C-alpha cells in the first residue's frame, strides 16, 4: 500500500489506509500523530485515559442534571415584585376564575381561606444570564467530551472502544442516579 508524505515527513492517512473493521493494534494514534502509544504500557495508559474521560462525561451529565434541578427550584421560589401601577399578585389570584378555593392553617394558627392557582404546564422560563450562560457552557463542555469519546471509538481500535464503554459504565454506576432524576 502506497503512502503519501507531507513536508514534515509524517505519514498521512489516506482513504485506503482507514480501517473499516475493528482491529487490535496497540499502536493506534489517538487524536493526533503525537499521541501514538509505542509500548503496551503507553497503550494501557491511553485506555485508562479513555475510561476516565467516559466517567467524566457521565459526571458532567450528572452535574448538569443537578444544576437544572437547582435552577428550576430557584425559579419556583422566586418572589413576585410589585411594580408601581400594577395589580398585586394576591388581587390577580382573587380575580382568577380558574383558581380553586381551599383552606390551611396560617402562621397565627388560624384557618385561612386561600385560592389555589395551577401553574401552566410547559411554560418556558425567561432568559436569565445567571442560568443560561452556565447552562450553555456546561452543554458545550459535555458536547466536546462526547465528541472526543466518539473520535476514540471511530479509530476502530477494540481496546479504545471497550475503554470508552467501560468509562461510560463506571460513570453511570457512580452518578447515574442523579442523571435519571433529570429525565423525569
């Protein structure tokens, strides 16, 4: 098989050189030609790196899920601000025909008549720089790590592939319960 050489005399992979089947070489480049294991120990180190990267990927997913829960709780707990010239929230609720009446024991120990208003489901929260900027940064990092894992799998090296799967498995065992909360 003929290989082309560039000006730096590095081997350049052509379409004929790319493997379309899994193989077991311990000298497969990862991400660049300079990251090519030259010994079994270096190959094992590369596989350990991929396992840790897979764990980090699942960890980042868990961090995002926990942050989303905190951001949603903060949005629910926000207090209404009365703007001059606008009707107070209590008066708006009082005039709402969809609200249901009930009672509860107030802070003074007396039963008080209240009106329950159901929140509209599926409401999109307003843009908040303190929430949307960190969310965008976190999603970008998650995507970057995901793409690095995908590139490792695309080498078609069995060891790299199994290392990515092992990392995802270990990460899921470690923090998967936090990610599942976000899906419900």
